[in-house]
């Protein structure tokens, strides 16, 4: 996961060094980008995003015992809103988002039944700092994260027992945003999300501590007011 984060960070830092003309952004032939860059990044904005998350989910009986680590994955769809302060070639801002997700895993426990665990919804409140290169802005972002996870066990008789818990943690990431018009921007973003450990009580297999950590790659579109 750390190697993936470093890869995305290096990629985001490299892209702005490519001349904009080589990408066709200033040629006038692109139907997506205006030949005249937007004048400012200042203001409130809101938008939507979609992406995919993958990571690890660690499960251990409360009080100790065998620990299992499973790969998790799934799609997400969400919305964000924030504010940018344009300081010339430097932008400071803050953003909050909420994501409806299916980042989890399933495990067949044999005669016990099928276990399903994962993150159903999560959100972040982050600071953002970026450098502007005309109509393009690479940025770093990080802050607070919280999510609602669930665990369910379906026994051979199809009786479902489920529990949920709130996780608290942090997030750190990198992104790239580009101005398509004076009011519309598009972005690509990578976030690493650590939602820590929470105890899930009342399960047929006993009480368990579950740790949620995952990375997310997502793309989005914003409208600036």
C-alpha cells in the first residue's frame, strides 16, 4: 500500500512538468478545454465522484486469539464540497466528502455460514494545498476520516445476524485538478484511508475487533460558484 501511495505521488508531481501544449490543452482543437484558461481557482465548489477502493481488513477475537487479514475491495460513489483560496500560483483550501461504498470481503466459514464484512459509508474532512500551472493544479490533501462498517453472518438456514460500528481515523492523498471552463473542473485523486479498529459485539462467532484500511482511486467533476 505504501509503494502504491509513493507511485501515485510521483506520478502527480511529474505530470505538471509536461508542457501543456504537448497535451493539446492550449491548441484550441480540444472540445473539452477552453483555449483561454480560467482566471482563478477562488471560491466555493461542489461536485460528485466515483472510484474503486482496495485494502486490507484485519479481524481478531476480542481479548486475543488468532488474527486473520483479508484483502478487501469494492466500488464507491460520493459527493464533495469545499472552498479554495487562490494566492497566485499557490492554492489553499478545505474539502469535505461523503462516500457510499461496498469496500469489503466475504468468507465461507463452512458449516458456520458465510461471513461478510466491510465499509458501507465513510467521509473525510481534509485540507488541500496545490500549485497551479495554468489550468492545471496538482495538490496534496489530508485530514480526518470516519466511516460506518458492518459485519454479517448468514448461517446455513439463511438466518442473517449483523452488527455495525463507527470507525474514526485519518486520510492522506494526492490529486490532479484541471479547469475545463471558468466554472467546471475535473479531477483524479488517490487517498489512503486508515479507519482504525472497532469492536463488533453480539456476533454468533463471538465479539471481534476489526481494523479497516484501504486506498481509493477516484475521479470527479466540480462546479465552482
